[in-house]
C-alpha cells in the first residue's frame, strides 16, 4: 500500500494505476489582488489544508468561457493569477505536489516551453485543458501542447480533463492517454450514473485495446446556494432534476448537497472497486463563501476516511 504521507505518493499511485488518490482543488487569487492580501489568503488556505491527508493540491487556470455558454455568468469572470506563478511565488509552504492546470490556448508555445523546462517534475504535475469551444482562437492547441510536453519534459506527469456527460468521452480519454496522459480529472460530478457509464465505457475500451486504464479522479463540489447551483449548471455540470428539486426545497441546501456528495462518492467507490477501475477524488469549492469552503474541507476529510487512507498494509 502506498504511504499517502509521502510527498511522492501521487506519482506512485498514478504510475501504478492504483486507486485512492485524493486531491484538493483551489483557484489562485484574482490578478488584481495586492501581494500582502495574497499572502493572507494563502496562509488561510494552507491552514485549512494542514489537517487534510491529500496527495496534492490542484491549482486551476481560469479562462473566459463565454464562447462556450453565452448565457450570463452567475459569478462574473475575473482574471486570476497564473497558477504556475502562484505556486512558485506564494506556495513555498506547501510540501506536497501541485497539479497545475494549463488552459493551453492562452499561452504561446514559447511560454509553455519555458514553464515545462523550469518546472520540477517531482513537485509539479500538469493538466492540459483545450479550448472551451471549437470557434475559440488559440495560441497553442491541445495536441501541440501534448507534443511539446513529450519533447521537453516527458518526466512530468500529465493529466487530462474528463467530461462525464459528454457522448463518446471514453474515446477522448483513450486518445489523450495515447498522447501521454497518465491520469484524468473529471468536471464536477452531480450525476453519478453518467460518471459510471463513462468509466465503464473507458474500462472496457481499454480492455479491447489491451491498454491499462489510467486513474480517473472524480471531482466533487458542495453547493450551498441557488446561485452556486446556477454557476455549476452554467459550467456545464449535469444536475438531475430530482436533485435540483431537493436542493431548491431543502431546509439547508449546503447540508443536502454535502450528503449527496458523500452518497455519490460511496456509489463511485463501490462501482469502481467492483469493476477494477483505478479511481480517486478531487474536492473543490466553486464558491468563495467561507461556509462552502469549510464544507469542502470537511468533505475531503470524510473521503479520506471512506478511502481508508493511511491504514497499514495487511
């Protein structure tokens, strides 16, 4: 059994195609935030994370996705710090791996090349994200970025995004795997059936091709208000109508959402273990409200116990 207290646990779990990975995801501070305030935010974040047994910290790269969804964004788009810069300049107090997202279309090839060359592959892993729509102009395509990583920094673990509700997503996962992806992280899951269908399709497609399935990490995020729910739906998260009704009419929306996240996790754990599919979880809060962030921290702690992490080998 992998020792999750070891800073190399994430690499060991991914390369061994094992289950039980647990990450926590955050968005870097807004680009307009003063340095002193960034240090305060970072100290508060690291304080919350100190008690958690996680294998790494995912740092999101936020892009304007109005091209994908023209509807009004429930929370306005505000540019945030480059996650790689945030990690290198402010997260020296974090002693476990950072999983740095790159919306590759925002960056020129030379900029991505420099980042790949300078990144420490023992401390930094990547997740490359393609354009949010086919019409969006890009500086570097996803395939170009994948090729660049293979040429410049092949020892950096590369992850890919999984959209559980998207038709034929398992074929996209296989294509990304063949392009060098060692793990996948899903969009927020509120529809467990869609997630199970995707990993089932992927697992059996790998079997047919004699490929070893790569770990899929399911993203879970609590929802504490109708505005947060609207934002999840704007992002493209499939929230079943029965669940939306439950959240809308609950006496405590956050508690109802939390219970649903735990139930979803239990469902996915049981399904993946029976299938033999390597899996893990990423917990995040899409809201900056303190109550939702603290609920996300509690959820990560509960998932750690659910995954039976830290137990000695039998």
